[in-house]
C-alpha cells in the first residue's frame, strides 16, 4: 500500500500539499523537511538539515525496516554540542558527502575548480517526485515496464560557488525491497570543472556491521569473505578496465548476528562493467558509511559549462530475514528488470561447446561428428568456439579479422551451421570483438586503434591488445564486423569473450588532460556496441565471458542475460564459485558446463554424475568431445539432458536458496523452488568413514504436500523441520539431487 501518514502530531493534514507532497510510496513532509520512501519491505528517510549559515544539507537519516512515523528518527544533532573540534562532522549521515565541510571520511563527490581547489560544497536546491523510473542514456540500468512499478525521488544539490549540481535519484520499487540510485552531475557554472570522483550512492548507517564481499582471481572467482567490523575503511575495487576476477562490484553490510535466514543486511551492487570502487568506512563514532561508484584511481572527467555526466546505477537491497532474502531480491530484479529481450524469460537451450574438446584443432568433419553425437542425446545447440577465423590456429594471431578460415571450414560458417541445423541442433559462435592481435590485418591497417600511451611500449597479454572502444570509428567497425558474420549464417547464440585487461590505457583521439576519461569512455563505447548488436539480432541468445567470470556483473547482464561463470569447470571448484556468485546474481545468469576429466584446470577426476549435478544449477551444457565418450557416459549424458529439460523452468525461474556452504564444511547444498516442485541439490566433497548420516533441512517451502523421489508423501512442514537424508555413493566427490513434486 502507498504510504500516507496515519496521524499528524503537528496538526497538519495529509492533503495539505503545501506541506505534504505525496506520490504513491514517496512522501515529502515540508514542515519537518524530510522525505520518506516506503513500501511493505523497507523505509528510506532523507532529511534537510539547516547548517549554521542557513543552507540545507541532505542527510540519510534512516534505511531499514518500514517505519510508521519517520519523524521519530530525525537526526537532531546540534553542532554546538560536539565533544571535539571535528566530531560532529564525522557522525552526520551525509547523503552526498564531499571533501569539504570538515568531513574526513571517504567522499562521494570531488570536483576540482579552475584554481585547482577541491572544496566542493553541495546544498539542497530543489526536488520533485515522479512515477516510474528514468532510463540512464548510454548506461545499463534496471527498468520498469509500467510506471506503477516504481516511484522516483529527484533531489538537486548545488555548489553555489562553482555551479556544480548533483541530481540524486532514488527509485523505490513498489513490490521489491530494493532502491535504485544514481547521480546526474551538471555544470551550471561559467568555468570548466574536473570531476575526480563521481560516485553513485552513499549510505550512512549507525552501528557496526560485518562487510561481505566476493573476491578471487582467474578460475577462482567470487569467493565469499565476511570481514568483522573494524574502525577503518574496507574497500574493494577494480582498476583493470573491467569489473574483474579479483573483486566483484557487489558488497553487503550485515548485522553481527545475521545468518542466511535471520538478521538485517543491506546488499549493494553496481550496474556497471568497468573500474569501480566500493568502500565501507567505520569511524570512531560507531557510524558506517558505504559508498559505491566509479574508481577515483582511474577516473577523471572534464565537465564543460552546460554539460552533464551520469554516474552508473547502484542497487540497494534490504533484508531483515537474512542473507538469502537479500540475494533473492537481487536475483529477482536482475532476472526480471535488468536482463532484457527475447531470452529474458525463455528457457535456455542445452548446449555443447567444442573448446575443451578440440581447442584450435578442428575442421568441418570433426565438428560435425561432435554435433552428431550431441543430437543423439538430445542436446539442442552446438557452439563453435575460438579458431574459426583468419589464420587462427593458436592464440598468436588474427583477433580482429572476423573472416572465416576456409582451410578449416571450406563451406564457411553458413555451410557448417546448415549441416548442424539439419541434425536438429541450433548453431552458435564465439567472438572476442574487443581485442586485436598485433599479427592481424586489422592491426596492420590501423595500429592506432588499440589502447596505448603515446611513446610507450604496448604491453601484450595473451598475444593481444585491446581495441580503443572510446573511438566511434572503432565502435562502428566492431558493430559491422560482428553483424556481417551474424547476417551470413543461421546463428542462434553468441559467446562474447574478453580475455585481457587494461594497461597503458590511452587514446590518440582524447585531448591532453582528458586521458583520465578513457576507462569510462571505453565502457560507454562498449555499451553502445552491445546495444546496437543485440538490438539488431534479438533472436540470438548472447552470453558474455571475460576469461571466464572476469566481467560477471549486472551491467553486462543488461545486454546479455547469461555469463560464463568461470573458466574453471571442475565440479568441486564450481561449488565455491556458483555458491559465491549466488550472493548477488541469479542462477539463470550462470553458464555451467560438464567438462572432461581429468579436469583441464584442476586436474581432478570426478564422476560424470557429479559434474552434471553441479552444472544443472546454471545454464546447462557440455564442454568436451562427445564423439569420444564411453557408451556408459553417453547413457548418463542422455539422462542428464532429459532431466535438465524437465526441470529448467524451475532452475532458471524458481527461487534459489543457499542451505549449506562449501566455505564452511564438507557439505554443500542449495535448493530451487516454484509452485510445481522443489529441487534439492546436495554435494559432498570427501567421503569419510564412521560418520553420522547427513540431513538437510529445506527452507521456505511453499505450503502443501510433495511426492518424494521414493514415492512417499512429505508435507512442506516436514521438509523444513525434519529435513531429508541425501544418499551418496561411497566415494569422494559425490552428489545427490532430489526432486519433490507438489501434489495438486
């Protein structure tokens, strides 16, 4: 229900719009100078506080469970009652903190004026409340399909000396415990300014919180780390030109007693794929400040008079029912209102990718033999990976030359795709469009098209350089080169890869003094390319990849509804990777394949049963040579494919719940649930003798009775309270998937 004040202790009437401005879920109380954003899940209270000079500062007075009377928590700090010369500025919960005003905590905004000074001061200028949610031109963002889904508060702050304005936008979704926030910066002054920090949102909370983030590296992405509170700044960031393997643009603040199923927490995710920074600062006054935005280390932006700059969007998800509820809120929003297009809600096909089965060593006949084996077991899509173009027989050449290699594929992509279609399979193709090989026709023709610093050596990684996507001519080349291939053949899937990060990032087309803009301009250029290509081919299912999971973020999911989760496809390693990824991202976004053993990354040998049981929790596929598998394994693959097809509506669109963490023990468990069934997935890493049988309790099972795999009938209550006992074979690396069908 929309929030309307239930009572008015100051005698004001709710319909007195001189004092109360009401728009569905957002209320402005003109007498108390406060804004209340409320739905049934949360309240956000912002207030205006007059300072000693009569200007008004914007404070975040509250973010948490829904309030009845927001005035009850107004921040009433008196500057004259401070304990020391700077203490009061250290506890005021600024909504848009700057480097000025005696606040020594991390700033959200920093602008350098023509004199080199950074003393930005932002005070309240105006506000408005509108239904719906604005798009962010040129940037990915969440969206609504009807204005009834959300309301947005716009608050403009202004620096009277420089003319810099910051329009803070807070969108509250009607039926979600989520707020989307961003800032539009504008230069209304007479002189150019340099933005050195253009953050997206700042959250101020009283008290101490654990800091949860996802860290790792190539082939070991998104490990969950929970850091105990400390009087210091904790920061995660990327300065590599991509959101990165090392840190993910997601973090959470959790009350000290918060668990997966109880307690308060706030999850924060940036809808962005480039350099970012998330900082949680706890100071000596027991207050915590969380900031999200672009990474100031690699960012600056010259803002000319009359020009504007839009920050990326941040998503804030509140839960007072533990970490799972926070994650589920983000899963739902990302799946339904960040992802777009035909494939947002469609069931994803079971695929076979030839990469680990052949690497570069393939031809038309070899690929067709794998496809024939795939057709026999019910696989729906064949994906041809790296090596089909230019002179690409290894990773030393040809990136950028998107012309088919006729020695390998004499009938071209079109002929191969048609032969695979004749088997009943759809056809997909791998690209790495953002890269160029020094040994390529493209580089020889345009050596200035790569990112580089003039006069400096060009650092190669994987024998490749990065195209300068800040340039319009490079963007147009990539759009046309990729589109020409997609028009040339019946292609239904694209894997879009990006296998190295920035170094010596510069552009010959950017003026002196503007090279600090390159990291963000690259992302704006890439987003333009993705918007054009995906819009032109809406029937194609696009999957992003960056050395595996090096760019697994909500920004990429806006254009491509799934991401290759990690180059590490080992079943045991994937328990950690997929579990950690689920802290923010839905299972429908995770590419998960069964690969050969010994595993090519970890060297581990696991059963094909366990490899399949782990992979069915994501977008399911295979990455091996099916034409070389044993009859017994082919029978198991046929069973797995049939199983995945029968349950993928639940695994892709059902509610995902973490039950047992691989980071805490030998057992991992999670479940998927919808109105048709519950799917319980349990995994054991090591077999141990003389131990008590495991028992796993399900959570949040919809009310009703369920038919268990053995035919018995169990109630939702029994599944949650008594739980079930998974049966494992007596071996290491074992799994058990149990499906409970709901009775009508």
